[in-house]
C-alpha cells in the first residue's frame, strides 16, 4: 500500500530519550486530572475531595474489584429470600441472618469508603446515603426482633426484606436504574390526572351497569349473581380493560338481550383503545421530556469535568492555553492503562492535528469521547501454510480455491445447504435415507471449516470476537460426536441417547441464525437489537426491583394459602389446592394450584403471569377467596405499576432507542478518527480484509472476486492497520446521549455546576411557544 511505510513511521516514531519523571506536585495534578477524565468517560457524577489521599481512595473506590464486590454482596443479599421462610431451599435462620449481617457490613464499609472521598456536606445531603444507612439500621432492628421472637417460638414477619432493593438502587454504580426511577417519579404527576379521569369514567360505567343489570336477576356461569355489587362490577370492568375476561363478562347480558352488547362495545372503545392509548402517549411524552433533561445534565457535567482536567494541566503557549504533548500522553496512559502505543499515537494525531507538540482546549475536551470509541488494531499476518509451503500455497490452484472461499457465492451456497439440512431434520430420522443424508451434511460442514481454515489465518478465524465461527465449529463437532455415538451405540441397544440427540438437533437448527444475519435488512434489525441490549438491561433491573418488592409482600400475605400436591394428585385437598375456600372456583377448576406465593421462584413466575395479564383476574379472584376481597387491590396495584406504567415506559424507551439505532450515523468524534486513519493510510475497510466476513459477522460485507488487482491488493495487506470496531455502544449513557444529542443545545458556553444540577425540563422548551420555535 503506497505510503504505508510513512504511516508506520508516524505511529512508531524513533526512540526518544526517556522523559524525566514528573515532580510529586505534577504527579498529583496528573492523577486529579485523570480522575476527572475517567469520570467524564464513564459519566460518573461523584463529587470527591481533591487531596492526595482522597484521590487515591477515589481510584480504589472505582476499581473494578470494588464494584464487583458490591454487586456480589447485593446479589447475595437479594438471593437470601430463596433460603428464608417461605423457602425454596430451606436453611436455618441463624445461617441466613449471619450472611445478611455480612452483606450489611460490606454495604456499610462501602458507604464509609464513599464518605472518605466526598466532602462531608455533600455526603450528608445526598439522600442515597441516608437511604442506605436507614435500610441498614432497620434491617438490623428487624433481625434482632425476629430472632428474639423465633427463640421463644413466636412467628413474626420479616418486614425488612422489602428494603433489600434499596441497596441495588442507591449505590452509585446503579445510576441507570436510579435515572429510570427518577423519570418515573417525574412522570407520575401527569399520569395521575389521566388515571383519575380513567377511574372516574370506569366508575360512571360501573354505576350504569348496576342500574342496567342489577335488577335483571342474571346469573354468571358459576351461578352467582351478575353485576349486583358495585365493587365487583368495578373490578370486572377494570379487568375488561385488559381484555382478560372478554367476552365472558359480557355473555350473561348478551344472552339476555343482544342490545346490551353495545354497552360493552362502547366501554371497550373508550377505555381499552382510547384511554390506554392516551396513557402510552402521556407516558411517552413526559418520560422522553424528563429523560432528555437527565441527558442534558449528563452532557454538561461531562464537559464540566473535562474543563476541570484541562484547567489543571494547561500551560500558556503564545496567546492560548494548551496541554503539552508529554502531559497528554501521561494522562491518557493513566486513564486507559491498557491502551496500546499505536492506538495512543493515533489519538494524539487526531488531537494534535498540526503536530505542534501540544493539544488545544477544544481537542482536549474530546479526549473522553475518543477513549470511548473502540478502535481495533489489526495486525495482519501471513497464513502459516504460506510460510511453510509458499510455492504450494501461492500456486494457481491454491489461489483459485482461496478466491472461491472468499466469494459471497460460497456463503450463499452453504446458506442453501443449511436450509436443506433443516428440511431433512424436520423429516423422520428413522428413515435410512435421512440417516445417510446426515453424514453427507456433516461432510459438507467439515469441508467448509477446513476450506476456511485453509484460506483465512487460523488465529483470526478463531479470534476472540468470532462468535459465529466458534459456534459453527462446536455445533459441527457436537453433531459429529452424536452421530457417531448414535451409529455405534444404538445398534447394541445398550443405551438410548435420544435426549443427547434432541439437544444436538436443536443446536443444529440454530445454525439457521447464520442465514438470518446474512440478509441485509435482517442484519440491520439484529444489529439494532444488539446495540440497545445494554439499555434494555436497565429496565430489567427496574423490573427486578418491582418484582422483588411485590414478591416479598405476596409471600408474607399469601404464603401457604394455596398448595400444590403434584400433577397427578386426586385427593380432595389436591382438587381445591389445599384450601376449602377454593371449592368450585375457577382457580381450582383450571388447576392453578402451582401459581402461589410459597417461595420466591413461584412468586416471580406468578408475577410474570400477571404481567402477561391473560387470566390474571382468575388468579386475583383465587387469592381473594382464600384471604379477603381486599386482596384484589394487591393485584390491581401490581397491574397499574408494572403493566400500565413500567411497560409503557419500556415501550417508549425502546421506540426512541430503536429509531436512533436503526438510523445510526457515525458521531463527529468517530468520523474524525476514521478520517485520521485514512490520512495516515493505515485504514482498512472490513471488505478489504483478508478474513472478509470474519471480523464482525453481523456488520461486515463480503467481498467478491477481485481478479489480479484483488490478489495484489491482498498481498500488500501485511502489518499494522486500524478500523472502528463497531457501532455498538460502550455504555448505556452513550446510547442515551446519541438519542438526544441533536436536540441538546450546542455547548459553546458551559453553565456553572449549580446551574447544571438545577436544570429542569422546562428549560429545554421555549417559554412562549410559537409556530416558528415549535418547528
């Protein structure tokens, strides 16, 4: 490649005399500036003391081992509910209490560590710290009271277990979950008005139903009175909004007179289709508004921290303040100690465009974003066969084989083979022809791998990120072993390996995923889902917190009220789920006995069924029968919190994230990196690479035949090159900023820290909206 030598000299300059070690004061300034840059890179907003001791403690506080230990103890603390009464795996109270005390000690130690690095006034004003301390104290009090009562054989309630998610929410590491809760809290006032209007409308329809059907002496399928109690009517109509009891709830009135169906149709149109759509619209609009304000704060806080770092390291050169190249290098190495020297040189060339020996303010402020862009250093090496047998490997026949393997038609042929194999898998395997055909497919798959290993450098083919190559190879090896085992063992009739074969057949079918990602439009959708995956995990944590709280409450209230005796049990107790109150109920008739709150796992499964909403009124009615009709409020509350609020917010977020990721454009910083790579003539496109599709099977493009020019071009691709790794987001915050970066005001002037922290959503929008500024 012309100019490649010059580029390599740029990225590998001649050895220079070793720099003098920085003075102690300069070292402290460097560590402080690196702390600010690291906070900006990972969007941390932790005010910390700037003394040398506090800075060292702050680095230790953010070390991955400390974060891992914190999450480990949080997971252990939450999982204790599996071993406490009502337990899935019963363990003595003394053992679980000792483990919980150990977790509380770890949380308290983490809190003390945090107090050592933050100013005292900031620490005591932070409600997160107060919540953690209150949760620790209340848990210890509950442990003492519960243990004392257990010692004298008095059963009580472990009410403090519901506080365990407080630790997951309030530690600084869980800022995404806190942000989601803040957005929900800020969205609630607007949602509340819509919900009150909805409840008022439902009450009006309930009164109408009471007057229309209350005196008609109608009966339900169970034989009970139909629509004679206002509370029962309100509950049934609320369930009807979810369509879970439709058309059952309408049938008695519909059987009496078909005109009454108009009442239910009108109710469904107004409440299910209009009000629920309004709920989604209000949730989407308000959640988006408040989330945008959160991200606006995030963007300005990042800039504020980078300015703090710049002000620490700046020196005056001529008329402007800059950061010297040597200082910039040391800073980057402290922030990213694992960065390679070639990668560091590349980032320096981007920051110091004129190679003046210093980095100006605007380029310095981009350092955190530069470090967040994944740049892959591609060290292209010769194939081992080319080194061992150059004449054979470079022969015309060998080159022709390599061309065929690199051509996109080779991939298409094997996609067709996979589809044909899927058809054969669906056919009867006992047919001898089908069994022999499996050996043919195995031979073709093994040939495919051997040809690819012959064409592509093996260490590249089995690289760290080559998931699909590893997947294919393991599936083929498993299929080969299973086929050989089936052929040799089954004729002897000593062993039935059907379960193993079932697993292998499923894994073989998963090879069809290769066909999906080889289609361009499918690949875009799959890539988009992968990109927003980490952001979706934030809502996974949010749902986990809500599920855990409702599960603990459900276990305390409903434990032992419903019992499961086994799938084939026919005893009288088994027919009523161990509770006579369920006799002749829909709950018992539908055999929902296993849907109970007798342990944490069963509780989570039941809550998942409630989230789906199908038959949730049967579940609610069953638990109301074994306790009190007021128990239905628990299930209504869960539906409102999870289905109406959280699920709608999740839909709103996914819509916004998917729109952004689906039409993803490169950011300005990413474009600057690619531009500099090409200027240095050290860039390499994925379709130019020797392993073509192998770098990123989801995002790359296969190259076709290139003729002699393609072969000559390939031969020159030896040595060190760079490329942007992928469009995947390193952090959830990166995706969120991408979602709103076009709507956040340009950062020409950075507000003060107090102004940033006091941003409100109303600041984003014009005070007096008009057609022009609205557009």
